[in-house]
C-alpha cells in the first residue's frame, strides 16, 4: 500500500486541520463542514498528481492551446453520514466524477466496547475498470473501510483504488495494510497518535458526523 501523509509539510491544510480539532469552534457546524470540504479540495489536488492524463488541444478565442486533461474515469464513494463534506470537497475538483454512497456504522450487540460493522444502504455507480476513491473522514480501527470495500468489490473490479481520510490512527493503517490490496493508495491529511480503549482516535477531533450534522439519538 502506498501511503501519502499530506500534513508533514506546512501548508494551509494544517490551518484547516487545526480548526476542525478546536473545541472552541466545534459549536459552528457550518464552519466545520466547510473546513472538511476545504481539506477534501486540497486532498483532491494532491491525489490528482497520481492520475493519468491525455494530451488535448483547446480552441481559445485567439488560437489553439495544447494542454492535458484527466483521462481516468473516477467514482467517488463516501461512507454516510460523516463522509459527505469530505466527498463534496473531492467533487468540487473532480466535477465529472460518478458518485456512490454507503452506510456503515458500529453496532454494539452487548452494549460494551465490542462492536461489529453493519453495512446497509448503498447507491453506487459502476466501478468496473474505473478509479475508485473511497472517502471517510476518520480512519480509526479501519474496520468500516474494509467492510465497505468488500461490499463494493461484490459489484465490480476497479482499475485503481484510492482511500482518502482526514485523520488516521496507526492501528487503522495497519488494519488496511493487512486486509486491502497492496496496490491501493492511502491518502491521509493527518496522522494521529493512537486509539483509546473505545477505539476512538486520540487526539482526534471527536465524532465527525455529529460535528457536521448534529448529535444523533
């Protein structure tokens, strides 16, 4: 697996990452969503450097200009509901991409720390021979991403696989390396320290879905 950690060098990305973590701005859900979207835009730009391009000629009002355009067919697929703002950031840049949405959540059958991943609703474009971008803001244990990936593979075989997350824990990265194909690309905005005893990322930012859309019952 090829791992790309984007916050290792200073850029405006780190500014937005700091804001989404800051408890003093967590009461502004619109600002949180917009900052996640901005992070998605930055990640899309960086990811675009790994795509394939075709040479084209563009007619301008004054002549012909040779340039390049994206050759790959892209399918963006996010995990509901937390993935929507990050998805929109990618879609702002890859505006001709097809899209998909899958629900996945932690189910605690014994009301304790143990959980299983439930994958339910899914609406996804054809992924055969296309570049699949699987989008989820938080990579904690990695189980949700792997469960969704396995479900998607029942529907087709993509040409390339990219996983994009805002914040990742080392445990989640190790889980993906063990369970996903070796030729995957993993794009990480920020790498954090560890998981706590409830499998939440530390220092993390809290619950991305609740911060974006309000607390759930």
